[in-house]
C-alpha cells in the first residue's frame, strides 16, 4: 500500500513543500524518483497518479511544489534563471537527503530535469520527460512573455471551485480524486474569484529563462555520459515527422520515445497511471 505525506525543507533560506509517496516496507526496491511539474495551475501533487504505480513497483517518489506554486513561496524573478533554479533543485536533493534521483518532468519540469542532469550528472543516472525538455524552447523577451501570461491568467479564473473541477473534468480524458485535489491546491481566492497561485510574472520569467538556456547542448553532454532518457510525447510520430530537431535528439543521447495517442500536452492528467507503469518497467530494464 502506498503511503503519502508532505514535509517541509529549507532551501536557500526559504521553505519548500515536498510530497512523498512511499511503498510498503516489504517491497521497497530501486532508486528514488522526483516528479517535476509544469507551469500554470500545477503543484507537486499532480504527480500522484503516476507515483502510485511506481510505489507499487517498490520505488519511492517525491515531488516539490516548485517556487511560486502550491505551498512553496515565490522567488524574486531573478531566482527563475535556469542556473539559479537548478541550484535550488540541487539544494532540495541535499535537504531531502536524496543522493541519486531519476527526475520525471512534465513540460517546464522536463526542461528542469535535463538541466539538472547536466548540472549534477553523478546524481542523475537517467531522466523521464513528458512533452518537455526534448526540444529547445523558443526565445522570448519578458514583455511578450508577460503579455501572454497575463492573458492566460485573466482567462483561467473561476467563480467557484466546483466550476473549476467541472471544466477540467470535461477537458481531460480521465479524472481522479487526486487531480481534484491538485487543481484546488493550485488556485487561490482573489477579488471574489479563484485564480492560479502562480502569478503571470513568474510564468514570464520562466519562459524567458528557458529560451536563454537551450537543452540541445545538455542532451549532448548526457549522451557522452550515457545518461538515459525516456520521452513521452502526445499523439503519434506523424506529429514530428518533419522535425529534424527531434530526430537529432535520438542521435545525441540514449533515448526511447513513447507515443501517447489520444493524449494532450497534459500527460500526467491524461495518462498518469499508464505513464507510471511504463516508467517502472523502463527503470527495471536498465533506466537506472
């Protein structure tokens, strides 16, 4: 049976909330995995549905609420520079007492998984990515990123939590009590409406930082170090049929691509349990 708890650690002077999923003591076996969520209405608890099959396989999984999300305070905008946030993640590993880890990242979390693997390769033997971290993000200036983030923030508001859940249930191909909790935890009441805890300026700072530090050079380093990648992508191969960048990725590092038909970009929501089972078998087969 999976046990779940949250803990608090102090990282670089600020607290960070960690979600932990642990297997029954009788089946504990294998590496620790760390789920890294994306931007927007997300928290570490969005990893719950993929964590459960991993714990059933004997793995321990934890997930930080990244800065400015869930219960972890927002950093100054310069704190979202890639080098700074990767150093922050290294601090999370230190404070959590985790020496080696397999990051499992969605969207921005996938980008961070690649950057962390390049930064501390001795601690990251492999990574799993969900529609993020496999291609270089676009370059964008702060004003443009801020305009986009502000528009998204203005649109993604709800008069009640019930309305939020109704709309999200209709959007995704599956739903669970864990997704219900994760989305509610990602919102806050402001001026009579529920809005994302993540503020637009944080999303803008993240997008600028991603564009300034590409992942392709990190892939090359991972290939040289034989760090393995498992990449989940929505749809089918025809989506990327003419994408030379994705084709080049398979030549830069040990990569296995898993296509997820009938899924959106939001893979943890659409297919969390299936992805968790696939990661478990991949790690068992040598992903660690």
